C-alpha cells in the first residue's frame, strides 16, 4: 500500500469510528489546532487522533499522524502526552520517498485556575500549563534536546459563540544545527499565539437531552521565533461534537510568513477524532 493510500485509509477509519460511536455526557468544545481550557474531570481519559497533510513548495509533502492522550488526575488538574508520526516526501537531504520517523514526545501538566459557569452552557475557563518536548524524534523529524514550555489559555462559551485565546513559550535547548521542517523548528526560542472562534450551527438551543452539535470554527495560529522568523495561518474548520466523541475537519492557509530555512507551506489539511471515556 502506498503512503498516500495509507493516509487516505487513516482518514476514512477516523470518520467511520466516530460515526459508529454511541453518545452519553457532553464534552466541551475544543478547537482543532490550538489548546483550550476544557480539562477532563478526574478519572476521565480522552484519546485524540489527528491526521494532517502539509503541502509545501515544489510539490513537497509531509504526512502526520498525531496521537494525544489526556487524563484528569484531580479536579482542575490533568496531564497529556502527545506523539506525532511523520512520513516525508521532501527533496534531499530532508526525509524523502515516504521515509518514516517519530517526532518529539510532548508531555504537559495543565492546571485550571478559573472556572465560572454562567449558565447551563455558558462558561468562562482559564488554565496554565507547563511541560517539555522530549527528544524522541527519529529519521530527521526531531531535535536532540529537552525543550521546556509554559503557556496559558482562556476559553469562553456564550450561547452559540465560543472564544479561545492561547499563548505559549518554548525554550529550545538544542543548539546543534539540523534541517527544520516547520516554522519554529530551529535553534531559537519561540512563541505560539493563537486565537479561535466557534459558532454553533446546530442545534440553535439545547433541550433537556443533549444532542450532537455542529460548529463552524475559525482560528488564527501564529508562531514567532527570537530569530525574527514567523508564520501566521488562517484555519477554518468544521467540528461535530457529541457527548462521547468529536470529529474534526479543517484546513490551514498561510496568510503571512518569513521563514529562512524551512520550506514554504502552501496549505495543510486536517481530520481528527476525539473520544471520551
């Protein structure tokens, strides 16, 4: 099976799994490409799988399958592990001809510091988090250092409207030269700044029984390095969120960038599945 067929089979399996899943208590809305302050309750386990296809200049392509595991330890306290798997179709000397490799494992501890429930649906939540990217990368898809990070996120849901604001700083400790794939994968420290908006398309209002909800989402995802490189992506999406699962579909389009060493991104596509146990 070719790499592109494997990627297509992964996307189909994600959507099929979501369609067959049965719904119970609701999960809070979460954007496709940025963090939220919707921490899981104690003992709740949330696996999330996302498949992404990045299309770069000169017909170069990167396929990513990302697995995140999130678990609620105590009220307002959770941990998560995030591990990506890559398949590269770049020009030499970057990974080419479908070469596989692991990315760096990200471990995060998140503490919710604000929770104001304003109604049955309306809420305002804030969280801070800290963690590190660990050097688990193989095949040219990771660094050789432990890169600590700190960040915070504010999430608000008011009727049919949802808002997210997030900021994160990553300290890059690996000073050895390597070929970056993304904006920010250099030897410079970098900041992620994200803005997100979601509008509930259906239902217009919730009744006594919660039903799957459809959201239109729009994000502005940006990264800025201390070496003055930057990239800003506009990310529209569609989110189907049921009590025990969520299906994510979206694209990411560069609107402004100044990247020296990584290839120029033309567009990216994402499909994801999130479950709750």
